[in-house]
C-alpha cells in the first residue's frame, strides 16, 4: 500500500508541476513576445526615425560619424542592422561635432541632414549628403554642401518636411554671430540642398520653463552661457493642423522638455503669425518614473499605421547632463478632443510597454526583451 500511495503521490505531483509549467508559459510567453522596455539602446542622443518600404531607418548623434540602423521593428534597435555610412574628414568646416542627424527620402533620393563645425562651436552649420540608392545602407553618400539661408548664422538641429506641395527646412539658431539665445527658424527649400529666400523666426524662449539653465555647465568650452533655448524642432501633422514640437531649456539640466507650436494646415507656414505657442510644456521630466530631461524627439507610426508613437532621449537619473547618458525611448501617444497630441507621462525604464501594432499574427511576431 505504501508503494501504491507513493506512486499516486508522484503522479499527482507530476500533473501539478506540468500544469504550473504550462500555465507559466501561456501567461508570460505572449507578454514577453509582444512587449519591450525602455531605453531602446544604452545611449543615443537626438534620436530620429523614418519609415520607407517596410523598413524603419534610425539615427542618433554619435559626435564622430553618421550611422544608420535598419529594422522592420522600430523598438528593436538593439538587434537592427547598423552601418557607418559617412565619416567626416580630419579637418575642414564639417569635420567635428557631428550632431542631430536625420535621414529623409526626398525626390526619389536619400538625404542625411546634420550639424557640424570646424572644431569651434561658433562655426556650427547645417550640412547634407545624398545617396541615390533605393537602400540607404548601400550605394555612395555624396556631400551636397552647406544648407543655409543668406544670413548664414550659427545653426544646428535641422529637420525637413513637406506641406501643401512645398518643402521646408526648420532648425535652431542664433540671431547674431554670438548669442546666448537659441531660436527656431524656418525657410523654404528650392530643392533638398538649397534654401530659397530668407529665414523666418518662429519661436524664441519666452516662458520660464524655456529658460532653465546653469551657466557653470556648458556643452562646449567655447559656448556662451546658453540659458534661453529652443532647439530640436520636429513636425507632426494631424487632420487640419501642423504641430512643431521643440525642446526647451538647456539640455544639460533636468528641465529639458518639449514645447509646441500649432498652425492650421494650408496656412502660410513662413508667417510667424500662423503659429501659436502652447503656454505650458507638452512633455516633461517625471522623477516618479525616473525619467529626466526628456527631449529632442521624433515621431513614427506603428507598422500597421494605426498607432502614433513618440521617440525621444532622456536620462534615467538626475543631474546626468547632456552627454552619453541620454538614451532613446519610445512610447505611444493619443489625441485630445481638440485635435492636439496628448503625449502623457514618460514611461519608467524597464516597465513593459506593448509593442507597436503590426499586421502579423501574434505567433509570427519576433520576440523582444
């Protein structure tokens, strides 16, 4: 009888363990396969992403070259194909401090816009390279030159967009040759590498949350004491509105955050009067979530085109400054009843987020950590 009872107990134990194991797989398996956590990479300031023909192309500031990531899954950058597509010369006007690159597909060619200088921050200007290959990871990248309006002032953080059949360049710059205030400018483009006409200033820091800085902490040794900052402009279009989302305050502070200008679609985007600035930031730090200095963002759609996502960099601890601690993070956002974006609160590092929606069945989705 003891032997029989032992056999029965062993059988019951095996059934229980088998059920628990199966339950565990069924509960955690799909969640693990269909979620991701921030940050997407260990480091990656000024993240930019765009989509074309089934692939997402991602870039961020490396400081020393231009590197492109290629992936079908925008939040799986760690497993993406990546390649250095351009390395600057040792000397010259675009040889140092390669900042905020963006890759765009315009007029059937690829273009990468970036800021660079000659070894002195005051010489920072916008430059663009071109590639006629359908795949930007292949082919040759050719320098097209400096992209500047007639004033040719200090300029960083370029972005390009099209609206109503016209192409525009937006960027952050100074009014003079040496200026402690960074503004947002816009200019028309005749083609992807040539500005047409003069620039117009769309935004200058005016609210207290746009003027937070510490003169003892500077990005570069030769920097003026920037405190009043508008930079990193990006365009988001939705229904009958065009939004320009920008970064405000000094990037080396925890108060780096996002502001927004709004214009009606079809209005004269070159006219500063067409744009209205939001009085409060639209996305800011959260000490509760351990997300500090969120900024310099871009936007993308989920693979099935049904979800809107924001991609931005941030630090995971206070006082980490404007350096390599900044890492790319992504999260979905929604829309308010008035048609403006609702970015919500930053999501904590390590917290699972449902992956961008796709047209594939769950069983076909690649796993993500």
